């Protein structure tokens, strides 16, 4: 996997400290703590949003007074990456059009890459055989036109 991009030193420090505290570093924990470390509010209230003893999210605290519109999006993204959590009655709040409408959109993309590394491998994509055949045909056809033009020019 490529190097993880953090949005601040505080974000990076939080990420490392939380993985150490949780004593786990699988993709679920990595993506979760990456998200939760994005903003100061979720960093400050991590113990209210995650149960370290049980190793689980605490969705009952998603509507606490300290939550801002942005920190709520961060929490929802983290919870969703953790186990697919979508709050009943608030499904639209977990849609991409809702979650990504904030300053952390590119960071959310990074979290998705952390959570699903198998889908973000660097692939040496080769063009499909039909696409390659069409491009080869076009190249050959262009070559024939140029040769034909050259040939016609030679006989003038």
C-alpha cells in the first residue's frame, strides 16, 4: 500500500496513538482511526465514540451536543467504514452526496483506500483486446492515408 496521507501532524499522531492503544492494526481499525483523527472534535471525544475495552463503535453518541455538522460527517464515515453502520432514519446522512460535501472529502477517499486496499492496488492495466484492435486499425488506416497522399503527391 502507498504511504498514508495525513491532513496534519495532530491527525498523524492521533492515528498512531489510537492504533497502539487499541492494540490492533487491521484495515478496520486503521480506516476508523484515520477518519476519527481528521478533526479536533472527534479526536477530543474518541472515548465517547469508541469503546476501547470492547473494541466497538458507540453509535448512541452520534447526536451529542459537541458534534458539529462536519464532525458528524467524520463520525458517520468512520462508523460506516467500521462495519457498514447506517443509522436508521438517517440513511441519507450516510450517502456519498452528504458525506463528501465537506472539507474532508479527499481524506475520506484516503480512508476508503485504507479500508479496501485490495481495490486500490496499482495495476498495470492493459487495454482490452478489442480496444487495442480498434486503435491498431486506426493507426494502420491513418498510415495508409498518409502513404496514399504521399503516393498521389509523387505523381503530380
